[in-house]
C-alpha cells in the first residue's frame, strides 16, 4: 500500500538560524538545505529531510541507505519513495513499487500553458470549466502529470501532451499515446494545495499523515 506523509515546512525553524535542526539528517540533505539562499527554500528542504528521517525507519531502512537508481532517482532496496514540495508543504509518498508524487499551491491557472503543453482533451476540458473551477482543475492535471513523470523517472524528458488523464472516469484513467496504462492515481487535498500520487500499486492510504515537527529546535 502507498502511504503519503506531509509536513508544514513553513512552521519549521530556518536551519540557517537554528542549525541544530539539521541534526540526524544525511550530510547530503544538510548541504542541500544550506545551499538555498531563501529561508522558505531552506525550510522546505529541511522538511523533506525530516520526513525521510521520520518515515523510512518505519519501513526498516535509513536515509543513509538511499542510492541513485534508474534515471538518477533516489531509492532504497525494496522500497520506493518520492518527495515534492511547494509553498509551505513538503510531501513524501512511500510504496513497495515505483511511486511519484507532486504537491502544488493552487494559484491562477496559466491558460497558455494548458493550451500549449497539455493533451488536447485536457485543454478542451479546461475550456469547458467555469471560472471558479478552472484553477483547481488545472492543478489536478498538472500534479497528476508531474507525479507520473516522477514515478517513471523520465522527468521533463517526457512531453506533457503525450500523457492524458481522463478525470471524467472513476477511477482516473492514465493514457500514454492513446493507450490506457496500468498505473494508478490517487488525489489528496491540503488547504489551498493539490496533491497527486501515481503508483504501480493499486491501494493507497485513505488520508495524508501530517507529521508535526514543531517541537524541535
């Protein structure tokens, strides 16, 4: 089963001001967090590292066990995980088969992006949406696409319009070059955000487990 975890990184201390909060994170994560110039970026990187530190031991592994796998995607033997962060949130999805996740803060939908990069059926669906719905639907499509690309490890090498998500079906169908794929999509909500998880596994946890690290530092 795929489980999803999240932390409100906006509530975390800035590791530049409170370096002790980096204790227990891998050297690579500490260095990555401190390379960022903006406090928000440092906090999001810290939050991602803290999720790994908290979650991976539940599956019998350590962040120190992480290695780069196919397409340079971080993984540990027998376990798959993926990280994403946006705004104040960091999210981690974990499963026993390939998995990808994406979180995005909902903002004004850039219409030209959908028309230029989305599958024609997705762009048409967005055009039919009422003004009050369009932004949320745009980010449904966006996060689903990102989560699929992260699951496969193809990243931006994959053309956005080659993947289609049929959100009018239940469950959501994923199509690539017109062919239905066997992967599975689960959507979650955080206030003001959209979260999508794509996995080879069929079963997902019902809700995101939000982990509170605010007692540190």
